[in-house]
C-alpha cells in the first residue's frame, strides 16, 4: 500500500519517511457534522468540518505535517540534527511541537505576550523551546519583533530551518486533502464553503482543489474586522483591536492570490463570541473563536444564500484553548456587555 504525505505526495519511495505510522497518521479525515439545530435544513443545509479532531487539536496539524514532511523529504530537515524555528503563538506551534517530537527534530517557537500560558505549556510539554519577545521599538507591533528574533535564531542556531507558514506553499497544499475529504462526503462538492483566513493556507488549498476539479463551489473567506488580509480596514473596522487569535492578520500573507475567494465577510470579535456561544447552546460544540466567526458569517449569509443550498463551514479548532476568554462569562461581560443575553442562553439549570 502506498502511503501519502498530507500534501498528496507518495511517501513510500523516500528514505526519511519510509511509511507514515503512529499518531501522525491520524491527521485529517476529520468528521463532517450536520448543524441542523442551529441552521434548520428546510432553509439550507450546513455541515461543519470539525478540525479539532486532529491529534494536535486543530487544522494546523495539516499545515505543519505538510511543511515538515516536505522539508524532511527534500533533506532540508534531518532527524536528530535539525531545529525548526517558527513565529507562532498558538495552534501551529502546538502542531509543530507534536510533529517535531515525533520526527526527533528540535523546535523553537517565537511567541509574544498574547500567547496563553496554556498554549506555551503544551508546546513545552512536547519538548519545544518557547521564546517570548516584546513589541518592536520602531513600530510598536509584535510581528516585526518576532520575525527579527526568528532571523537571529536562524543565524545562531546550527542546522536551523524556518518553515515560514505565511509564504510556504506546502501550508496551502495540505488543504487539497481537506477539500478532497469534503467532496468525498458530499460528491460534487458543496454549493458554498465558509473558511476562516489567517495565513490563507486553508483558503488557498481548498480554492485550488475546487478550481482544479472544476467544481461549482463558491468560496466565502471569513476575516476579522480590522484585519489587513483583503485590503486596508474600512473606517468602521478601525476601532477594533483584535483580541481573538486565529483568523485575521496585520499583513497581506504572500500565500493569498487574487480571486481565491468569491466573497469576503469580515466579522467583529463580539460576533465571534456570539457565534461560539450559539454553536455551544444549539449544537453542544465547544469551538474556537474563528469557528464562531464562520458561524456568524453563515447567519448573516441567510439573506443571500439560495434556498436548498448545501454549505460547509470549516471549524478550525476546539474551545478548550479559549476557556479564559470566549467561554469566561466575566471576560465576555467586561469586553462585550451587549452579549449578556447570549451568555444566559448557554446556561441550563442543573437538577
Ligand atoms: N482559525 C484558527 C483557530 C487558526 O489557528 C488559524 C491559523 N492561524 C486559522 C483559523 C486560519 O487558517 P489559515 O492559516 O490556514 O488561514
């Protein structure tokens, strides 16, 4: 039997990855769940692709395995010798930490103070070194400071390798498989695909699969209000300081290409929280912030989606990594007092 890497390349012939075995084998093949309680199917049908079922807990397992396995296959990474260096604060760091442990590679994650102590602890538990940087003195931003530290580490750490998730095509290629799985479950593909955008790896990989297979699926990219991915923020977005990590970016990712998305929807943090709380209240799904954004975008799309359409919403991670924010009533009340009714909605009497 031929084994395949996450980007679809056959692994069998390669000496470094003779076969895919162990926990890494369980990346992908995530379940597609009907959200009939939240979106009554009489109007249009919504399915959720639940990426929290990946072994590292998020969609970034796919991107991490695709990038690392490509570097192993091409000899750029050597087990027992190389160290991976990446700027990442959350899901990719955890995904890389598991993979680097599995393939016996070193890992240094460059983070900033917004990284939760729990996420950093998970990375360390897998054996990663976590280095936190402050703001860049010139711009006051974290991102340039993180990239600067990555570059210094590449100069000083022997056999260091930077996957550079924002520009690495193997990040995007991982999601040919994501879309292939969706099409295996829904032959011909859904009418609409709702996907959150950060590095744009998911967006690009799914869109490439759709155009490459001549499918009629319309791609809806879900971005954060205040993000710069699809152009400078509009005046109404400028008052938002983005608090919910995952989707959105302060720069235009090199992976983004014109025409990948048929439509872009921008969602404010309050609506992410509302979407998460609704998903929990109606579907008993504890999901992360970008999943809430996708659900919120779907609610708004009810005005333009034609009756009888089939939609797939990619839910990138679970809610366990957001217990101190999105699922903390006091945090929500402090930052989004307008959401009080949604909070009550998720509270049921205990007998
Ligand atoms: N949601 C979450 C929770 C994420 O961690 C990410 C990755 N940063 C995204 C959405 C965006 O995915 P992508 O990087 O593939 O655009």
